[in-house]
C-alpha cells in the first residue's frame, strides 16, 4: 500500500462478517425420537404451548385415555393458545382442563373433530363412534 499504510478492516465489515446467523423455528417437537422410543407416542409439531407432561406431576392437564394402555397420557397447556400435531392410536376419552380444547382424529380416510368439555371427561374416538371404530388422535388445539 502506498506510503506504508496498512490495510485495515473497517468496523462495519467486522460487524457484518461476525453477525450471528438467523434461527428459523421449524416447530418440530423437541426430543420426539426419544419420546417415541420410550413412550410409543408420535409427537410431530407444535407451537410449544402444549407439551407432554407427567400425569403424577400436577393437576390441570389434558388427560388422554388409550385402549390397551393402563396409564393416561397428559399434556400441559400454557399461554393463551396452543396447538400440537401428533399420532396416538386408539384414543377413546379426553379430560379437558380450563382451556377451550378441540381435537382432530382420523378413522380410515375420515377426519373427525371433537370439542372437549372443560374439566370433565369427553367420549371421543371409538366411544363416540356408532360403529366403535378405532380412531387416531392427530391434533390438539387449545385457547383461553
């Protein structure tokens, strides 16, 4: 460089070059593979406001009963609203909490929706189906 000047990097270049990358939320459920291996529950995607919970760990959960499974499956709901896509076969009852909750279930190629009564058990799936067909829970939506 002329006159003995050295090349320096401007502060603007340093900031731009050293800027952190962008995080992109994909809404995939964290540790879904581990939960599938341990509990045989497929948790797909959600907004983080409906999460799997230990039923013995408190009250106010959404509680799900599944045919041929002794233990209930519980979900904690936080915030003003939430959604979770999942796959749990043979669901026949859901106990609501303080949130307004609706669930989508599939039976064969049909999709059915059920409104869950707050703080009481609601018959869903095979117990609400005149033909007694096994239904799979595929989505939970809750709001205050």
